[in-house]
C-alpha cells in the first residue's frame, strides 16, 4: 500500500493513493477523539517523469488538527518526531 507520513511544526499528515485506508484511519482517530480530515491531494494525471510519460494515480491527504496532534503527543511525549509539536 503506497503511503507516507510526516510530523512538522504542529502538523501530522499522511498521504496515500488509497482513500479507503485514510478513511479507515480517520474513523479510528475519530473514535479516539482526534479531529482530522481527508482531502484529495491530486487528481490522476499523465506526467512526464524520468524521460517517459507515466500515469500518476490519485492521492489523498489526511491532516490531523493542531489540537489533535497535541493530544497524540500526550500519549508519547518522548518520541523524537512528536517532539516537533508545540502548543
């Protein structure tokens, strides 16, 4: 499953080509009281990359709110990536 994530300056973000994966993850976060949203990051398109035309798949973005990110940080305050979150 192609996906990626990052933690930067009060933001926790995940990107995937699977909208279902992000929607399921969003349901889990909602059940834990974490506010987040899933949006379309990019539409499917034909791109020229490394000397060839390729079909790029749709990608979706899950963003966790600043307050939600702070709540997650409280679960594990010693994590180096989560230490980037300030409130």
